[in-house]
C-alpha cells in the first residue's frame, strides 16, 4: 500500500472549499493534461454520498478507465471516494476540511495498491508515486485558485 498525504491552505470558507473539492467540473479542469472525462454516473455538478463516477483519462500514453464511489460524506468536513473498478488493486481518497479564521485547511490522504507483484511495486517506487502526487498537487492548485477567486 502507498499513502500520499497533502495539506493545502485555502483563503476561503470551508463550505466553498468542500464544494469545490467534490465538484466534477473542477476536477475535470484540473485533469485537462490527461484529457480526463466523466463518462458514466455523475458527470457534472457536486458529488453526493453514494454517487458513482466513471472516469476515462490518458496516463502513460494509454487510455484508462476508473470507476469510483463516494462512500462517506460528512458535510462540510469530510468525504471519501473509493475505487470500485480500475487498474489499481484499491484506491481510498479521504478529503478532510478544517476552517480557522476564514482560512480552510484541505487535507488529502490518498491510499492505493498496485497489481503485478514486484514489477508493480518497482514501477510504483520509480515512477507512479511521484506521478500520482503531482496529479493531486495540480488538482489542489486548481481548487485553491477557483476558491480564492470566487
């Protein structure tokens, strides 16, 4: 299992940050480089508890499909999206939000497993973990920009 933890401070109220973090439309903005599309389930708007989304994106020159579900949600403090189908053995992405004097701290705890035994672990160590971390950083930068310019 691999875990990536990121914390992003955003100068916006917690509800705005929470809503932007669960916005399909903002997610698509942040993944423009991978040509990501929401192709089934919720394809726009704000994700709610129980929503499923199927994403299609190009990673490492290959189109990948991944389906996820919002499995936990406590507005405006927390939600989890979990992979239900895709190339990983599992993905759990926990999103935490805390507000202090108008500044919201958004914390991501992103956990995943890779298939293919030692080859998958080697690929993860050499390439994939940094790649996934950069995708999350880009996503958080877009969320921050949208929230702070609302």
